[in-house]
């Protein structure tokens, strides 16, 4: 059985490409008005909760400031991103990947599980061939379940064409400017995940290769439980209180 289903691999690389375009075109859009507000209205920088830096050309799509082109790129990439998210959710609920590999149990949320996950990732640790550890499950689950859907919801709600179709969405998010601020913050949340994720993936290039080829999942039977140690022989001269 492949370690990564074809649906996971297809989604993963389409999504990665779409997110890079979305993030870099988003930074160009941000340069158009570098102030973020809470609530419904905002145009005066003195009411802003955050004054954002101007992002340099190398970080933006296109490389020069052009709001119309940046929006075209953003919407172009938003389609494969949004449709891909819907596709992967349906696929991983149908093929059991979510229940089997990503859903957490209460024991995954304990400090001991987090320490075990970090140890497993250290150079001397066991390579994780028999599934994701607790930290991976929590982070991947958070990306699938919180960050990525939030990008779609906040992104749709600040799209001028969509707003009249679902004004309740904006109300739910606390107003148009709040939705925009949340969109911006979640984009940086994804950036943070992306940096750590790539950093860890690059420590073992086989993991990256497997995200293309599918790799092989080790049979559950080969993950033998640790044998129970033999009871220690009675110590010579020990006092038997029994
Ligand atoms: C379905 C997905 C998405 C849609 C429909 C969408 C839509 C939009 C729209 C309409 C804007 C313009 C806001 C404005 O003019 O005030 C925007 C801005 C932006 N988007 Fe997205 N977006 C999506 C996904 C993403 C993703 C995945 C990222 C990054 C990982 C991202 C990053 C940004 C950034 C940084 C801005 C600039 C925020 C600002 O200062 O206004 N977007 N997005
Ligand atoms: C282009 C750079 C990227 C590389 C090299 C990369 C690499 C990888 C690798 C090697 C794995 C498998 C980890 C393992 O088997 O232990 C993985 C899984 C995953 N990656 Fe990425 N990734 C990239 C971009 C992204 C982006 C942008 C996102 C989303 C924001 C993302 C989200 C995920 C998720 C959710 C999984 C778990 C997939 C599953 O099993 O359902 N990755 N990635």
C-alpha cells in the first residue's frame, strides 16, 4: 500500500504551487494599502491596528507594483486552491486517510506525546514510516481543518463580487476590515507552517521523493510491539517478604 494516496500527492503539489502564487500576489495586493483595521470600515492610517511594511519586488507577483495584475494572479490561483481543498477533504474522508492518519486521540494532546514526536524527529530517532506522530497530526489537521478553510472563507468574504451573495459571512467574521485582517494573519500563519515544514522535509529528501512517488506504507504487522522483558531472576540472598 502506498504511503501517500495519489489524491494526497496530486493535491499536495497543486496546493503548494497555488499557495506560493497566492502568497506572493497577496503581498503585491497588500502594498496597495498597507494598513489593517478591525470592524467594518478603515481608510485612515491612524485607525489602523497594524502598519504593514512595503514588500520588495522579489517577494511579489508581479515583481512591480500592479494591483490589477496581482488580483488576476490571486483569483487565478484561488480556484485550484479552493477546488483542491474541497477535493482532498472528500477524498480523505472517502479513502480513510483522515480517520487513519490524521485524526487525533486525546493521548496525542499530552506533553509526553509531543516530547516523543520531537525525539522521533531527531537524527537518532526512528524514521516515521508507520504514520504521523502527534505533532504532525495536530499541525497537518490544523492546516487542513483551520488555516486553509479560513483562507477560503475570509478570501471569499473580501471578494467584491461575492460579498452581496453572502453578506452574513462578513458579519460572522466581524466586518469587512476584520475579514481582511484575518485573511492577512492566516496568510502569515501558512507562511510560518511552510518554513518549518520545508525545513523539516529537507532533512530527509526521501520524504519529498515519496510525496511524488507515493512510497510504501509498512505493513502494520511489521511494527511489532516491544516484547515484554523476562521477569528478573530472584536475587541471591534477597529477603522474601511474601
Ligand atoms: C479561495 C482562496 C482565496 C481568495 C478567494 C482570496 C481573495 C483575496 C482578495 C479578494 C484579496 C484582496 C483584498 C483587498 O483588496 O482588500 C486578497 C488579499 C490577500 N490575500 Fe487572498 N485569497 C485567497 C487565498 C489566499 C491564500 C492561500 C493566501 C496566502 C497564503 C492569501 C494571501 C493574501 C494576502 C497576503 C492578501 C493581502 C491582504 C491585504 O492587505 O488586503 N490569499 N485575497
Ligand atoms: C514546496 C514545498 C513543500 C515541500 C518540499 C513539502 C514536503 C512535504 C513532505 C515531504 C510531506 C510528507 C511528510 C512525511 O511523510 O512525513 C508533506 C506532507 C504534507 N504537506 Fe507539504 N511540502 C511543501 C509545501 C506544502 C504547503 C505549501 C502546504 C500547505 C500549506 C503543505 C501541506 C502539507 C500537508 C497538509 C501534508 C500532510 C499530507 C497528508 O498526509 O495528508 N505542504 N509535505
